[in-house]
């Protein structure tokens, strides 16, 4: 977290079947050996592919798994 940053609370209503995806910049800013960032577009494409394939997401501790 950034020190001295005023984080404002917020709410969102989710309905059955809605999916909330949370990620950190550690994912989108990860780089490969060529120095290329993974990027938000590639992250979005990976998510869309997983949804199209009807993968099941679940987490255990601080790890996320996809079946």
C-alpha cells in the first residue's frame, strides 16, 4: 500500500453468476526474459479464454487454482 494515500471505501452489488476478478500490478507488470510485460490486455485475454472454456476457479490460502 502507498503510505499517506486516502483509500475510499466503496461497495458493489454482485448477483448470482457475477464474477469479480481482483489482481495486483505484480501480475500485469510481470516481465518475461525478453523484458516484455505481461500486460493488462494479455491478462484480459487469459481471463476471457478461461471463461470460454468454463474453467472453475478456486483458491486455497493465497494461491489461485484453475480446473
